[in-house]
C-alpha cells in the first residue's frame, strides 16, 4: 500500500486556498476526512481533499434538462 503524505490543516489550507478555520470547520462537520493521530492532532491527505471535492461539487443542469411537473400538481414521494 502506498504511503500518503499527511498534511496539517494549515498545510492543506495553503495548498487549496482555504483558511485553517475553514479546513477545521469541514473536518468538524464530517465533510472532510482526517486521520486522528491523537485527541489534539488531526492530519489530512490530498486524496481525502479530492474525495471531498468530488462529493461537494454540484452541477446545475440547464432548465431545459430539468424534469417538469404539470402546474398545480403537488410532488409526492413514494413511501
């Protein structure tokens, strides 16, 4: 198994252009994975950042591709 370089929140932030506080907020929200070395030391990997980017990236489809409902009919979800 290839070893991945572990980065501090500061190092990752400098690489990707976020503040340390923004990186830590993503970690605390559970959106950015990390390796917990100790209760106070949490490290990150670029592969974890890349996974976060893939999961967080949203593409808005043009309205012509959006599914449309007839006016006046409520949306129902099947239970």
